[in-house]
C-alpha cells in the first residue's frame, strides 16, 4: 500500500501544497448517514485547519494521495474511510457513527496503518423528506 500511496502522490491532479492535511469528510452529498449539524461541525473544525472534502468527487489517485499525507481525519462512518489504508501512520482519526451501530472495520484500517483511532457514538435522527 505504501508503494501505491507514493504513486498516487506522484500522479495526483492537485498540487500537493493544495491538498489539506486536516480533513473533515462530508457526506452531505450522500443519501444516507448525513450529519444533521454538518454546518456546526464544519465551523467547529475550521479554526483547527480542517478542510471539508467529499471523497466521491475525487478520483482514486487523488483520494489515495489525500489520505497518504493526512495528519488528521474527522468523518462520519462511510466508505471514504477505507482510504486510511494509504496513510503512513501519522493520522489521528475520529469516526462518527450512530449510537448502537458501531462498526470497527475502518478503525481496523486506521490501526493497521499505525494511526490513532477514536470512535465517537452520536445520536441518530431519522431523515425527513
């Protein structure tokens, strides 16, 4: 995976300096597991240098490159966290999940790479149309 991460860093479409090192993964474009208070979370993280990213808008190499150099990731549970496998172990990761629905496979992705991982249970509310 390290070789793939290195290749992704070489082939990324964005300059490395333009890629955020502190990432808040947004699921606002997704149909499930959106964060109800997304704007408040985004505002709370911004003073600490976090930038909001939607992985579904990035190509594979850009996702790999983004996570390869990430130092911190805050995200709701979702497939975008699989990209933690490209990190070199420097990242600190906070994963939100609905209370009572903990799934630690992305925690495993983080810890197998040496990242510090913290799951965070959150109150879940049903979506209204």
